[in-house]
């Protein structure tokens, strides 16, 4: 059984572990190996402590008392279509993928954003990320692309956009 709840400050260590581990499995072969090897969980813990104290929406998915995924969202950082909210990150441990947990996190974060007055959401994902189809299956529309740099590699990133949060909160 998986439960989704609001993250607390003491979740920073578990979220950092999921963040680093999921980057290493998700982006292997996409992001330079040296960059992935150099990801520092201790630094991520400090970043997550800051983010958890910032008022942004952070939810965790727990299975058997262990954090296996998280989503981080808030106000849009740069214009993407009509989106007023953004999912900054959504990551799951590899063995938690394909079980509906990501869909649950996306549904609950959309509901929280809606409660806060947001109406539309977008997110960025690396074009070569094998999980891109997940966002399409959840009703995301391809909106725009850009080139970013990670670890010295130039990578294409694409934005998905949901014009109405209700598409996520009340899927057909």
C-alpha cells in the first residue's frame, strides 16, 4: 500500500536519497556519467531543507514506511503557454515506477495547486527521458523545447502543459 502525504522537514534526507538515486537510474546514458557519479546526497539534503522551508508544495509517496517518490511544485518560473503553476520535479525510485505512484503524486499535487488557486500546470523533462510517455498518458501537451546544459553536455528539454488542472485531478 502506498500513501501520499505532505513532506515535512525531517523528510529531507529521504527525499535527497530518492532524488540522487533516481537521477542516476533515469539519466544514465543521457547525462554524463561523471556528473551523475558526482551527485552529492549531503548537498541535496541541505537544498531540500531549504525548499521544504520555502512554502513550495512537496509531497512524498511512502511504501511500507519508506519514501519511494516525491513531487515538488509551485508558482511557474518562466512562461509556458497559460500555465500559472509548475511541477519542478517528480521522481520515483526505479522499483516504484510503473505502479501508479507517479500518477497518484501528479493527481494529488494538482489538487493541492488547485486549492491554492492555480488553474494550469507545466513541467520540464529531458527529451531523452524514457518516462516522457508517462506525462503524455496523463494528458500533458507538448508545449515548447529548449537546450540546457548538464555536466557539460547540451541536452534538449521539453515542456508539457496541462491547460486545466482538472485533467489531472479528475481524469476520465
